[in-house]
């Protein structure tokens, strides 16, 4: 039997627009009476005796709550629930049916109902509390769904692979579309999809970032070679971030991979270019010094220049060029301060031991990586001048 006494205001919710869907007129009236006598703030109650009528009401009105009997003249069981849920996704649904069936109750809750009551087996308190908690549960579910949709949209906006990985068995628990179409959530492992292997990464040159994160409980980064869908190799930078369980242990890991293939290829090309340049400079019989035009610091010299100065390269690089090449007072550099041109001009190189070597010197200004440099090239002409002096003395 139904108990018609009211409950305290603590269980009240905001004003409700209620739809009762039940083909039993007596049951509809009883539910209406219970609602009116309760402490709930009810704005409007409508009754529908069939799914067709209920659908018309839902098309024309917005409801916050549906009290639903599953068995109607034109629909029955979970089909009724599915139809109402589809037509009224914003409303909380409390199933109120005359049949006690635990299986149906469980399935109804799994398929969108917020609560399940059996006619004649609940009091007003139970009904109103069920309504109250159903509305709150619906709000919570909607917020969770909204947050989930937002998260999904964020992840799908990423152009790089993103995973959530089980820290215990390496299975992928979540992945965005950029990851791989072949990912089967809960089954595919991270090492299978990225490396095509049957065991986790353990090589020195392919350390597992997730294992590092589990060990340190901190984010980790590692460079790997991954295989994409067509079998091509790609250099990637793998980032992992820990997710902790209630005991403070790493239970899952957020992992994303940034494709750095272009960067690695550019770095390789630069290293190759630098190697070729060094080979050329080292093979030249002319002294070469590269000087920062702003600071006048020597940034590099070839072996011939180092031999002429009389110091190893390491002790020359970083020194001001005036200490060795074309000695001059600070602020009176012939090139950058006085605006002179130096093209096959006679200058001197000051050796580490203080002696001076006459040279034939040329200077060119170049830009490398947005920075201005001076390329000084000089040839030792001491023997030439000595020979010239001896020739003059004979005459």
C-alpha cells in the first residue's frame, strides 16, 4: 500500500516538471496525490497512458522527471525505457512497475533509468527520496558525460598519439584517433602497437618510459623509433605521466608521442654539414678563424691557424681575436669599428710566445643562423718577405 504522509524539506529538490507514464488510471492518480502532498516543489504534472501519448508530450514540453511504467498498451519492458530515454535525454527516469523482476531492474538501471520501484512496495518517503536521488544522480551523470565528451574532444583534437596505459600489463585503456585504428582498448599493448613486438621495451637505446615513471613516480621522457601503420619508421619523443591509485602507487600512465623525425633529420643534416665544413677547413693550407662580429670572440680555428698561433684549439676558442689576429686596440677593429676592408692585405699574427708572423690576410662578413660572423683567412708570408729582403740586400 502507498503511505501518503510527507517527508522533511531536506529531501526537496528544485521545481519539477513531471511526466507520469502509466496506463493504469488509479496508479496515475495515486502518484499525483503523493507528489502534491510531498515536500517536493512540483511545477507541473502530466499523465500519459501510452508511449505514443508520452512521446507527444515530450515533443511539446520539457520534463525534469519521468515516472515510468514499462508495460504499456503500445510498448513493453526495456523497449519503453529506450524510447523514453531517446525522446527525453535530459530527464531523470524512475521506473515504477507492477512486476518484481531483478533482472529487468538491473538492466533498466544499466540502460539509463536512475531508480526502479515496484508498485505497492514503497512508501511516500521511499518514492520522494527515490525522486530526489534520481534527479541528483541524473545531474551527476550529465556532468560526467559532459566532462567525458569535453575530454574526448580535447584528445581527438590532438594530432599526435595519446594513450592511457595500464601500468601492470601495458594494455591500452584509452586512445585517440591519432594513435592507431588497430588499437583494441583493453587488449592491445603499447609495445605491440608502437614497436610490433611481443614483450615490453627493455633495450638500452629503447628504455620504457612507463617503467621509469613507475620507478620514480614522476614524469619521464624517452626517444624511441616507432612504426606507423604503413610500416615506416618514425623518430618520436615519448612522454609519460603517472596516474596514482588510492594507495599512492602508479596504476596507469598517460603517454603521448611527438613525431620528431623532421627534427632528427634536420639535426643529422646539420651534423653532416658541420662535418663536411670541418673536413674542408682542416684540409686547407690557409689559416682560418671564425670570429663573432659582435663580441670579437673566436668561435673556431682550423689546425693551420692554431699552429701559427702556437696554441691548441681549445685555448684559442673564446679568446678575443685582437689577442692573436691583427692586434689592435679595443674599439678600433679595422672591420667592425673603422669600416675598412681587408682583402689580401698585409697584417700580422701574434703568436702565444709573443713573436709576430707577417701574413697576407682577407676578411669576409657572413651570416650563419641569424648571427654575423667574420671569416678571417691568412697566409704566412714570413719566408716570402725574408726572401724578398735578401734579394734587396744583394742589389
